[in-house]
């Protein structure tokens, strides 16, 4: 428990105030969530007014520190930003009546993304940033798990999968110790067990294969192959037990149909074929499934349940090109650093593998904001802004250390006098 409390003591009051502000929309989406009919997804009421106010406050804070945002974050995450700027202007072809909804959804993602980035800039220490993201992931997992009464979900199991890979990876590469992560690992494991999400289970297994297929020098293709072969042998020997573990409570028909998702994917895919170049407008396309023939009496669909289909139906081929460019940059840089032995990149690469796999059932990225997306944003910014310091940042850190040394030396001289 002492090590758990150290997580909180490591960060300034400013970090925790901003984190609380960041968590208000999360609490609205979990504890204070309420059901709405699919036709009212763009309606403004007292519940989502809370999020609007929070986003406005976040924007004001970002404007206050705009110079820091422009120098420390924006240049390194431009590939992510440009997709959501494109999404912002999708009202131009979706229709002016969609302007309030589409622009807010795009602004919500960008504001949250950069606000998370600014919090990480305040922390400005890679080990502390990793611990902060683990804690944030665990908090979000625990809140939703308790709020969902430990029932099946593809939400908190997603963040639980991320938390497990971060905890195990940070220990494997000797960034953190078991005593620092055991409680987080335990809570996230509960999230996987009670969530019973096949998508999260598969993502976790593949992430672990990549994690333990990496050595001290980072990602190792031979090791990954050997670990995969070992898993295949174990699966062959215990197929029935493992099948029930990965796909709890599902029969063969449900698995083949992706628990009904295949029909949704086909519906959105056919809808996209009618507007392939630019799609139907950011977030509006996948939230208005009735225009594609989905029977609202069946409960409606508020998501395409697939990151790539979300991008296509919302922003078309042009949006997909921009989004794929971002993924290539993210994975390319992370893999390159992991391959040469950067321990932080080696922790993150399997996590990103898991995120993309899980995003094929829950589009936490590439779609509108979700509280799972908040965790993903932190990881993306960590990878692009803090694992690859340029020469300017290295020199800045060196100057900072020299100043601290001189200040300490002056203090010692004064004490001696």
C-alpha cells in the first residue's frame, strides 16, 4: 500500500487537479451515464452539458499554455492532429445542419488529446509518466468495472488489457518493480476476468506474445516466432480449455459472426460504398445507422465497432489515408526504437499491437472520444513526444541539470559560510 500511495505523492497538485478535470467526462460516461434513444445522439441536455463545459475549460487552459503546446507537443503529433482537423471540416460535405455535432466531436478529441499531452509535459519524466499512465488506466478500469457491477463489457476490459501489458512490460524491462505495480496488475486482471471480452482476451494474448518475444535488445522476430510456436503447441494440447477461456460463454456460431458484429460491419461497409471518397461526416456516419437500413427497434447502433470501418464511414478514403499515415508513423517509430533496445518503446510496442487488435471490436481511436481513448491518447503522446527526444530537448535537459547543479552548489557554499 505504501508503494501505491507513492504514485500519488510523485506528482504535483497541479497534475492531480488537471487529472480530476480529465476524469469528469469519464465519470459522466460511467457512473452518471444514462440511456438515450439512437435518434437523440446529437441532442444537448444537462448530462452532456457537463462535458461541453469541461471541454471549454480545457480549451481555455490550453490557450493559456499555447506556446508549450506548439513547441513540445504539436510538431510531434501532427500526423494524429491532421486527421481530426480533416474530420472537423467534414460538415462541409455532410451538411451545414451537422456543423454543431461534427465540430464538437472533433474538438472534443483534440482538446482531450492535447490536455493529456500537457499533463505529461508537466510531469516531464519518463518513468513518472509511465507510472501515471498505469495509474490512470487502473482508475478508469476500476470505476467502470464497479459501475458495471462486474458484468460483461468490451469497455473496461479494453483498458484492463492495456494496464496488464504496461505493468508486465515495465517490470520486464526493469523500469518498475513488482511491488510498485502488483495492485494495478491485480485490478486490471480482475477487469479481464469479469469483462469476458473476446476482443480484449485476444488482444492481451497477442500483446503478451510480442512482449515476451522481445529480449534485452527489444523486439526479436526469432523470439516472437518461438513464443508463438510454444503457444500453438499449448493450444493444441488444451484447445477446449483455452477456447472457453478466450471466448467465455460463446458458441461456434457466435464466434464466427463476431457476436453479431459481422452484420453491423456489412451494413456500414455497404453504406460506405455509396459515399466512398469522403464518407458521411465525422462520427455522424456511424451514429446514424438507421440511414443504412438498421432497424432502430433492434436497439440501434452507436458505433461501427471497428476502427477502420469507423474511419471509412465517417471520413471516407481520404480520411483513411490520413489515419493510416498516422498509424504507420506511430508504429514505425515505436518499432524502430524497440528494435534497437529502447526499453520504453519495448514496453509500448506490444501495447499498441493490443490496442489496434481490440480497436477492431471497439474503436477507441479513429472515432469520437471515449474514456478508453483518453488512455490511448496518453500512450500515443508518450511514444511520440517523450521516447524520441530531439537534439533541442536533449540540450534543454542538459542545461536544466547544469542549472540545478550550480544552484545546489551555491546553496552548499552559503551553508558552509
